[in-house]
C-alpha cells in the first residue's frame, strides 16, 4: 500500500510549473467549454495526446480492490469536460489513448496519466502535458487542491532542484559514469529528505488541514500514532480518513512486529500455533517437540517466485536429513484451493498447513519477506530465522545435522 501512496502522491502532489505552452494560452481562453461545466465535473486541457481520445478511469477511495469505471472520452482541441457521479470520493486517472493506424498492430496502452482526487461537489480544472517520460499537471477548483498547491509553492525550490538533479542522474547512468551518478544520487536522496521533513513539519503545524492526513503516507511508521493523535477529529474522519486508518493499521502491525522479533530471537521458545493441514485436521507445532528432530517453518506461497525456485533444494535436504529434520510449510497469501493445487503440483512431501488471516502466524514470527525459514531445535527453541532463498539456510542445516 505504501508504494501505491508514493505513486499517486508523485503525480498528484507534483511540481506545478507548466511548459511555455500553457503560459501562452491565457487564463481566460484555457477552457473554451467552461460554460458547460457544473459541480461534480472535471474540465481538462491536456497536451501531448497523440490521438483525439482519452480514457477517464476512476475507483472509490479507501476500498481495497475497488472496481474501476472506465469511460472513453473525446478530446476537442485538447479539451474535455466530464461529469463525475456525486455519490462518492474517487481516485481518477485520465489515460491517453494511443494513436492507431488501421492495418498496424495496436500500440500498448500507457497506464500512467493525469492522476488526481475527486470529491463530491468538486468542480476541478486541470491543465496537463503528457510527455514520453513524465506527466506535468496542475489541478485547481477544490479546497484540497488549494492546500496542495500552496504547499507545493512553498517547496518549489526543492522540487526544481530535484528535477534538475534527476535529469543529470539519468544522463550519467546512461553514460555509465557510476562514480559521478552515485554522487548525484546522494544529492537526490538529500533533497528527498528535505521534502519529507517539510511534509512532516506541515502536519505538525497544520492539524486541521485535510492534506495533513494525506501526508501521513510519508511519515516514518514509528511516528504515526503520535502524529495522528495531534490531528483534529475533523481531519481524522475527513476526506482522507482511509489514509489515516491505513497508517494506523501499519503502525499497529509494526508494533506487533517489534514484539514478535523479540519473541522469536535465537534461543527463545518458538511461539506455538495450531492450523489445519491438507486434510482439514488441526496441526499443532508443539506436537513435534521432544522427538529428536530439528524443525523448519517454511513461510511460502504459490505466488512467490523465489519460494517455488527453492523447492527442489528443499526436497533434496528433506530427503537427505529426513530422520533428523521435519519441515512445516505454512502457506501464506493463497486461497485454500490454490494452496492445495500448489502442494499437489510441486509434490511437497512435508507437513503442509494453511495460514488464516485470523491466526496471522507470519506476524507472530515477524515475517517480513518470502520465503522465510525459521529453524527450531528438537526442544522447541528457535535457532535462527533466514529471510529469502539463501545458501545460508542450507549451510545452517548442514552444520546442525553434523552435531
């Protein structure tokens, strides 16, 4: 989810300076169709679209995997007016339709476009230029964008410096000038740090601002709870409530992970759990203790490429050390059906159990990536946790089996 916020904020909360094309168009003539506009509408002037068509795509804010509506809209001299439904708040993307010549292969659809938030009652005006490398946009017409644009104006110098440095960084990378590009990269990171600090200062100084909630997506997760506590109730339950809620869920999970890391340090008793096996019967981890075997908890999923890549080596070690080693595969992120299909497809010979959202065994073991393998001694104490498909795991097993 964090990546999603970073993507939309890069486009929505972006440098607002426009190319000379817009400076030449006067403000009065920018929207020739403005008389047709109304509340719950989007009026846009978009340059850089090869065809005369765009797709207006939108989905409800705050709903995971919300269905998207996509309409085909004609551009008239680069302009459009689109009436939005007034029944919800949306994340909107205007995607340019590629130019297609009959007889040629249809070009791929570019998914990056003009991106912004829409709330009921808004009458948004958008100017944008789409280039092969970027989308330069300005959005006005709502209280949210009044605040966003004011903040952007306050950090205009940082944004300009970042863009200049980034262009230089790309050039140096293309020239394979690694040492110089690394210097510029460090400068970019420093500028990003200044921008992040400016956002955090804005949140502290503007507890009644709706975009303070939006900026929570940039906060270090450890700091979220204290920052949210300082926001007004109106902001906590306002237009970006879903960002606040998500930030708090991430914070709470992070706090659980801290405790879990302490509880699963080497030498600590492995947290016990019970999950259903392939036959739907309860399996309890501690049922394996005291039998003289080391135990490996393999957190995996059929969707995880590295998990699947490691199966052949896992099988070899299971066959090699079967009398001294037991493996418990804990499927994460699959449906039960996909889990069972994967076990059958890859012919997994060890114990298999299915993690449920309610049990959340990965959180109990502080799993931060897949695959994760937790090695437990015969008495139920944790030996080590290995993240990723790494030779380190197999070296560890070899050393333990020689004892």
